[in-house]
C-alpha cells in the first residue's frame, strides 16, 4: 500500500503485480463501528479497467490451454492459504463491514466451500457424446471458456460474494477481473495477497478498485465477455441492460424483501431464535434477511411477544467483541435511510413496537448503529411493505389462512427467499410448491444455498438465466460447442 494523507492508499493488482491506480478521486474507508479511518480507496478510471482487461485477454491465450487438472491445483493452494489465514481474513471482514466475528467466519467458510467445489471442474466441465447419431457418425458437446470475465460485488459480503463466481471462472479456463465494493475493499486486498502467493500465471486474475466509472468501463469493454453482478435491484437492472446491449453474457443478483410465514403449529422457541437471527443478523444487511414475518391464525400473539423480546434483548456492539450479536450498519447514510424508512412505516399506520433508532452504544459513540426494530401491523399495500430496508427492521403482518399468507408472499415484486415455519409436512409441501421465490426455507431462516447448488433468486431479485455457484456457474463461464464427426472407413482400411 502506498501512503496518501498518512492513510494507506489501496493498490490494484494487474498482470501479477500490485500497481497504483491512475485515479484522481479517492474515498476514505471507515470502520463502521468505531468510525476509525482505515485506508484511501481509489476510484479507478476506465484506463485502469482497460489495462486489466487487456492483460487478462493476453493471459487467456495460454490459460485456456492449461489442462483443467492443472488449473485446479492453484485453487487447492488457494484453499490451503485461506485456511491458514482464516482468522486474519475474518477479522478484516468485521473491521470494514461491521458484522460479528461469527458472521464473518460463516461468510468466509462459504467462500472456501466455493473454492472446494470449483476444484471439481475436471468432472463438472465435461461435455457429452452420442455415438452413431447416424451410421458411423458421432456427435458430441464440449465446453470451452469464454475469455475475460468480471465480477462487480456489493458491500455486505466482501469475502464471499466474489467466490460465487471467480473460482469457477478461472477453473473453467477464463481469466478474471474483480471489482469489489468501494465500501469494503480490504478483504479482497488480503485475498489477492494470497492469490499472489498461489503463483497463477500473470494476468489470470486482476483486481480493480473503484465505483461507477470502473463499473461502466467493465460494462462497455469489448474484451470482457461475461459479467456477474450482485447488488441493489436498480443497479442490477442498469448493469443487465447496458451489458447485454453490449452483447455480453450477464447474471445480476439484485435486492430483496424476504417474507417468513409462521403457522400456529410452529415450534415457538426455535422459530423466534431463527427468525431473529435472520432479521437482525448482519444488522439486517443480507439479501436473505427475513424482512416480513406473516403470522397465521393463533400464531400472532405468541410470536409477536417472543420476537419483540428477542429484538429488545439482542446484544448490539462492535463485532470484534465477545458476546456481541449484532454490529453496526455500513454507513451514516445507511443509518439515516433506515431511520427514515422506520418513520415512513409509522406514517403508513404501523406501530413501532420495538424502536431501534437513535441508539448509542457505550464506547462507540461515532459508530453507525441501529438496534433491532419491529414494525407491527404493517400495511401490505403500503410502500414500506415493498421497499428493501437493508437494516435490522422486521415488519409484522397477520392473516387467517396459509392460502392468504402464500398469496401475500406471491404478490411481492421480489423473489429472493421465502420461508415457512411449521410442524406440518403437508403445509411445507404446499408452500414449497406454490411460493414464488428462488430460495425456499422450511424451518430455516436464511435459506442460503450451499456452494454446490445455484444461489437462486426470482422476479426483481434476479436478472439473467444462470445463477452463481455450482453447476450453474460452470454453465455461465463456458460456451458449448457441438461437433458432428464422420471418418471414412475406406481411407482407414487402405492405410493399415
Ligand atoms: P449497490 O447496488 O449499491 O452496489 C453494488 C455494486 O455496484 C458496487 O460494486 C458498486 O460500486 C456498484 N454501483 C453502485 N451504484 C452504481 C451505479 N449507479 N452505476 C454503476 N455501478 C454502481 O449495492 P450495495 O449497497 O453494495 O449492496 C446491497 C444490495 O445488494 C442490497 O440491495 C442487497 O439485497 C443486494 N444483494 C443481493 C444479493 C443476492 O444474492 N441477490 C446478495 C448480496 C447483496
């Protein structure tokens, strides 16, 4: 890191080397719990993206010819290094993002699991063949890499989200550019220090720090063939339409407003614990956070009382400290936005049953904290029922039947996750079958797919066809080639 205003300025990593961005603008990175200044983040211009893309395009020529069994050896080494540096990486996530150390550990574990799955590329990337599609003619399908691909990542999982894509992309023979969120660039700095030790050929993997200018340069760059985006839905829509108009393959995971339904037969203690973790874990800054709890029939009163108690007693503080269950939100702007949305909910008729606004955490007066908040009797037709708050706010709604609850779930424009809490297998099956969402949980609060399943997402929570992780990622990062082949038996018999 070079020094700028006494704070380190984060470098980019291009062509196997750390290098200065040519940026004229920088952001100051802040620890959201302590407000300590951590580093200067360059807002790299298009020229920096161009250099990374050119480098990656050259590296692709030989990387695609490197046998898959050799390509994955670099990933085995990366996994080893990530395990060795697990604690440091985890602390870095908490430092810049605010979540608790336990939450950072969980995030990092899922990142490593994606490396492990991508190590299976020699199996996953295989094509298929049918002999004798006509007499003496065979037809087969092979998978080939695309070229240069890139990821544009959000702030809430700085260690995990690039791993939904990157290990698969390079294992399939593509070369890669990572553009982390400018709000949390430190974790990728550390990951790239490990990638540097892994010894990948120069240019296979590149890091460009930045914001909108870097994103636009990625969307327009003629050498970048495929783009994975994760972030808010308005930006997802923008990225999808601009990049597809430029002829690229694009997958965009967007925002969410996730409902959980609680039936009267659900285990109250377990449901409360799990839904509280879902709504308030990571300070509600998870695309799979429970945001609306819909009670059915007699579940209303006991669940309302127990979730209110869980919200009021959650331990909020600095994520590096023992016993803390919830950290700050990412920025003062984010905190102010959440405050405003809570007020909007109240203005629309909801009761602020537990109010997490204007909280001060002892010793962290400058931190961006919001305590768990519960809005009761939220109007399903109001704006707050449809707006992603992305903070520790749970909206309560009530209906009399499971059909009404599922209808409420399906009336949403979002479709990232929906969960049901019950002891009834028949209710669970009905819900799984009928709910319009890409990730479904039954007695699960955060239905995050393992690395070997696609991270689904429907409706305005996803733009594209193939999702991140697992076999979907392999399909996204390869193009199919079909070969129809005939050899003359006559020539063969003359020669031998
Ligand atoms: P964001 O949309 O603000 O930023 C995401 C990325 O887009 C960043 O790298 C940023 O630099 C870039 N960007 C931001 N504004 C841009 C613009 N106008 N033009 C071009 N690029 C721009 O999202 P965020 O606040 O970092 O992350 C939170 C959002 O991400 C939430 O909406 C959350 O639901 C969503 N998310 C979704 C998933 C999922 O799997 N569906 C996972 C994690 C987060």
